[in-house]
């Protein structure tokens, strides 16, 4: 008995199979999500947003938008200046005059020849050369000029023109007609009336301008991204070594036996030599059973079951010196093998198996090459409960093995073999139970699982149950 395993199990030092599986599945799911996020471009998008929202430029822009208002702005200064100019007394009087009927009448009269005619007559009558003696001679030209001058001078239009020209309103009008003040006022009025200015003022007065900005949308997108399960998962493991195993090791073979039938793209129900030599299974000398071609192998959607039954069956057996001889057996069993499909050199083999040893049987999961020796047993239980290597020699079978008999019957355990160029390490639920560092196979091998009847007396049928099996190879292999 392996007292190390017994003590470990008794004192809770052997990790729980259920907890190990749950942890593995959880970590694998997280790793899958992590890889999908990275490979889909999510990582790139996330970090681009992260750099953006944490940049000094972005923070400065946010500060500016949050503190931006109409007060103190160029637009506020323009509105203030407009108000000042609109309250300018002289400009107010200018626009009163500009809109007045008097100015309209003045400009209408000024547009006729009356002002020029009156001005000409005035200059003639007031000229030193004007002969005033003749102004009373009705036949003289001077009389005609003088009479017409006084007629125009006393007319309503000329009196209005003369009076309006001298008025303060007209003088103010002329002063501000082309003034810089008027030009600035009308420029400001046009600016303030524009849709662009109105939109800008509305924006400056909007208390939600930051919330409506493109920058806020990006910050919100970044904040929302941080709440996504895939981002939470990514951030959890971004700087972690938790995924080292998955990154260093490629899962090259796996069967969870949950499809309801054996996957014949992964398994043969023949041994390598049966497949090569006969095309049908055969038994070794001393075997009490015949290997059927899959009839004793079943999958119930939960596990692979190799059943050893008490039943008559004919099968081939290897006998020296006759070779293959047909004979009748009292028992039947089954075997599965990857021989025709998968062969590996170095890696990690692990399987979840129900530990149910029977001293008259051998349930075994093992690796073999092209020859029948050496045989690396991931697990051997029944007549012997052990892990290790069996090799043939001139003296018989040489066994370099470690015991696992301290395990509790009826429980599932995870058996692992770590096969490198320098060592073989066996673990049960991650606890090292045996190590070899010499005569390490350096050639490709295939996987087998079988149940063998070695002596009478067992209660049958017996089921060898395997929940799942995996093989990993190093990513650099």
C-alpha cells in the first residue's frame, strides 16, 4: 500500500478531484475568453481607449469642456460690445434720423435739380458783380434772377432743406453715417443674428455640453467596456501567469466521452498489433478472456466503459510455436487504442478514472511504441495498483513502479504522466507519486486502455470507467 497516498488522503493533503476539475474548467473558460478577446481586436480597442482617456490632452479637453461657459467667452464679449453700441446715444439718434420721414424728404428733394438751381441763383444774386439797381427793372435779367431766387428761398422745400441741413440730427447723421462705430455695430448685429453664433451661444450655455461631447462618448464607451465580462476577465489575467500552462502546452488530443458513442476518428477497438497482423483482436498467452471488436466498449454520454463479462466467445490467441489459434473463452473484454490515428513523443497524458480495483482483474491505461516493450502505465489497478514502466528482458518482465493502493475505491481521481526527454513523473490529483529519470523512451507512442481477466473469482460484469482523457504537447515541439 502507498502510505504516502493514504496519509495524504486521510489528512486532506490530496486535492479534491471535483475541485481540480472545476478549477481547470473555470480557468480554461477564462483562457478561451481571454484569447477570443485578444484575437478579435478587443484588446487593441480597449488599450487605445485607455491611452486616450488617460492622456493629458484628453484630460485637458475634458476640463475645458466642463468649465466652458458663455461668461468670459469671445461671444460674451461680442454681446457686451453690441449692447454698448446699441445704447450709444449718438448711434441711437443716427438710426432715428436714418428711419425718419425728414431724411427721406431731404434725400428726395436733394435728388432733384432744385437745390442746384437755388444754389446757382443765390451765388448770382449775392455776387459783387450783381447790379442791384436793375433788380427792380422787370425787363432786366437781374430782375428775373432776383425774383426767382426769392421765390425759391421762400418755398417750403428750400426752407426745409436749409433748416434740416443745419439741424443737430442731420449733423449727427453725417458724423456717424460712415463711422467705425456704426460699421462695428452692424457687423456685430450680423454676427449675432447668424445661425452659427446662435448655435455657439446655445452650446456655451448648455450645462450638458461635456455629456454631449465626442470625448464623453469615448470615455463612457471605455467605462462600459470595463464592465464587460470579457474585459473584466482580460484585466484579471493581463499581468498574471495563470495561463502559463495553456500557453506552453497544446492540447493535441482529448475525448470527454460525452457524445453517446465512441469516436472512431480518435479510437480503434483493436490493439496496434491486432490491427497490423490480423485485422481482428487476439489474446495473449494466459489471458482468460477474448477481446471483442468494440462489443464490450460503450459510452453513456458521461464516460467510456470497458466491460469485462462472463460469457462464452471464440477468439484468437497467440500460441508458440503455432501462432494464432482460435479457441473458446469464458470471458470477454474490450480494448481501445489510438494506434491507427494518434502517436506522440513527449508530453502530458492525463485521465480521470474511477478507482475500482479488483484483485482478479487488471484495468490499465498505457502507452506503447511499435514494440510491446517498454510499456508506460499511466494507471494499472486490480491485481496490482501502481504506475510506472514495464519492460521485457531475458529474465522476464522488469517493473519500475510506484504504488497507488492508498486511494479510496469507488472514487474518481485524475492520473497524470509528465513525459519529457529526461524524466517520467506520475501524479494523482497533482500529487507526485512516482518519478523515473533513466531509460526514458524517446520515440513515438500510442495510447491504449483495456480491462484484462487474470484469475477466476470476480463478481461480473466489471466496468472500467474513464471519464475523460487528454494529451498535451509542448508548444515548441
